[in-house]
């Protein structure tokens, strides 16, 4: 995993805005309407190539496929793995429930979404296994082919895959005898993807919103120790699934849910960080731009990174159409670098994805790219001051 040697490198968290026709195809498929599988595949590849080209033009150093070939950062696995079927309504978010007027507005927005809903994910009714391990090789290969066709590419490329914990939390278990067995089965299935990304020579990003989000969702109203026990189990399961993936080739992302909301029920980073630090990865991707968690970079001073680890500091909020001023981005990066103690171990990134589940993004496509341009310019300013 590259460090910021002579300048602050730029990256992001994964999902980028999808073209409207592709978004609508994902939406129709998720509602059970007939959609040609080949048409989705072709549209996904075309969108991926366009997203790669746009990232390069914008100046992103560590980029990806924009998750264009997936309808959501975790929902896509139901098309690759056995055991998924039907649907159910997820536990509500505690912060949304406590504000009735906001809840009504939030639900109205979701109802107008022509894309995919993550609020009614599938259930698991049978053994979870990867149908065809060869399928896990397709996305990495196509990303590398897209990059090979460019005169200039990324300094480094990454691909994401979900945590077994977010799948266990979002997809109701109706098959496994215990939560522990369920998480373990999911981790073993996801290992196929983890290792495919690594074999392709890409950086693997494990997306773990469950390690923070589920405190005020599936564990709301329950003792904190129960939630921390869940975090411990998931971290241990991921570490086992990463046994064949080099530490320096893996980074993990944690957040409190990629939705615009009060977030005043979020568990503090300091509470979960000691457990998250047990993840055998070379770097972490954390949100430090949004109004609820911008102060938590200070945790890295109290509980430092390991000497070989980097931090991708979220300095762009992916839930507001404000375009951050580059000076604001630079200031945020300087604060993080000061706490970490070494600017070479800091990369500039976003708080989360711009469209983690197709159609649920809150930032307009042209604004999203303007925000990434501000990220690049802010990192340039910070580099002059820090390097």
C-alpha cells in the first residue's frame, strides 16, 4: 500500500455516481421486474470505464471501478452466492426514530428513489457459498483491462468487498444455528473475493459500516458490551478470512451509515477503536469531514496507528452538496497529519461513497466530481505545507 512519499496522495471510499440508465436497471431488477442480464453487464462495464477515466482526469491517485458493476456495496453478493432469498425490513435507525418530522421527510425521499433500497434486503434461508469462484476474478480483471487502455492510470488501484458483519446485520438469518456460525459462513464465502482482489495485485478495501452503524440499529437498546462483543466477533472473522491476503495490501473502512440524518445516536469512535485496531490491515479509512465525527481524528493521538499503517482521512463529506474549499481540505489534512505525527502515512479521502446503494446518494453527479477536484487541490496545498 503506497504511502504519501513526496505529496499527499488522494483516494476515495469506493462508490461513485452511476449513470441514470444503469441506476434504473438496477432498480427494476431489485423490484423483481424483468431486466436483461447482458444489458446490465454491458452498461456496468461501460460505466466502470467512464468512472476510471474520470478519476484519472480529476487527479485521483488511488482509484477504483466506482462500484459501477454493483447495485450496492453489499447487496450485489446475493447474485454471486447461494442462500439468499426473499426480503425483510431492516431494524430502524435509532436517530431517525427519535425525530418524527425528519423521519417523515426521510421516508418521502426514499419512496422517490428509482434505484435500489437497502431497507428491504434479502434473507438468508440456506447455506451461503460462492457459486462460482471464477466470477470473483471478473471485476478485478476488467478494472485492470480498463487501466491498461489508458496512457496514464492510477498510482495504485483498489477494490472493495463487504464485511461479513454488514451482511449478517442486514440479511436476516433464517438458516444458521447461531449468529457466530452465520458470521463465520459469510466470512468464508467473502474470502473468495478478498483473495481474488489480492491475486489481481489490487489493494483490498473491506467495508465495515457494521462496526459502528449497528450500535444504533440492530443493537439499539442493548448493553454496549453486547455490541462490542459483536465487533470482536466480526473483526476476528475478517482476520481469519484475510489469512492469505498480505496485511500491507489491505485497508478497511468503517462509518456510521452513509445517510443524511441526525447521527446523534452514533457510538463514539474512541469506544470501538481499540477493537477495530485488532484488524490485520495496513490502513484505515475513517470519516473526519462530517459534522458529527470531524473531531474524532484526535483519537489517533490517544490510540495511535501501528508503525506500518496508514490513515485515509475522510476530508470530503459525501452527503452534502457543499463543495469544500481546498483550503478547508488542506486544514483538515494538516490536523490529521499533526496527530499521526507523520504526513507520509496520511492519504486524503472521502467520508464514504457517493452512491453506496444505487440511487440513494444525496450528492448530484457534477457536484460529486467537483468535490473530488477540491480534494485533489486541497491535498496539493497540504503537501506544500507538510512535505
